[in-house]
């Protein structure tokens, strides 16, 4: 782990020790070490806005990170978190579109996070049965028993 990665992880672990402005300033100070057009810098700033309650300011920063070519897990986190922020700003249809497309991409450990945010957006659209189906289907894989039954119930909901 690089020194930057260690310090950014420490900053995130200490978020509750700061007020909103203080935490955002801490992240700004750390990402100032990165190139100005760094997609990682945009991502970290977006996360800082998002985690301190300003979804609207986070959205363009997530988009900048994606447009800038952020990759790996942070690319997927950018999509998930941007879709959540979009939902939080009253645009659940856009959130559903982003997350539905994301589910068609390569699978990884964040698949269930995609599904959870998708379920929330579907609920905002009055599509509760579909939302519950998605969440139960995602949860079924993690159960020590009843996996087949829960997966079947999830499919039956829709």
C-alpha cells in the first residue's frame, strides 16, 4: 500500500472526528498531492461531499472521475455512489438506468451493493415488489440455508 493510500484510508477511518468542513478540507489537502485532472482526486472529493450530506455536489465529481477514466473498484464505486446521489436528488429513473447497465458489466464483490441501491431507486418509483425481489435474490446467496427457496421466492415476486 502506498503512503497516499494509507493516509487516505486513515482519513476515511477518522471521518467521525471531523465536522463537515474539516473533513472535506482534509480530503482536499490529501488529493491536492495528485495531478489536478486526476480521476482519483475527483472520486475522493465526490465521496467526501457524499459522505457529509451533499449529494448534489458529489454527482459532477463522480462523473468527472468516470469521464477521466477511473478504473477498477473505484470505477464501480463511482457508479454506485453517483447513482445513489442521483436517487437522493430526486431522479430515481436515472439511478435505475445507471445501475441496470452496471449489472450487465463484469461481476465483482460490489454486485450486491449495486442491487441494494437499485432496490432503493425502484422503491422510489413505486416498484416495491421488484425491489424486494432484487434484495431477496441478493441476500439468498449469503444465507447458510434456504438459498434455493429464497431465490425461488425472489423470482416469484416479479
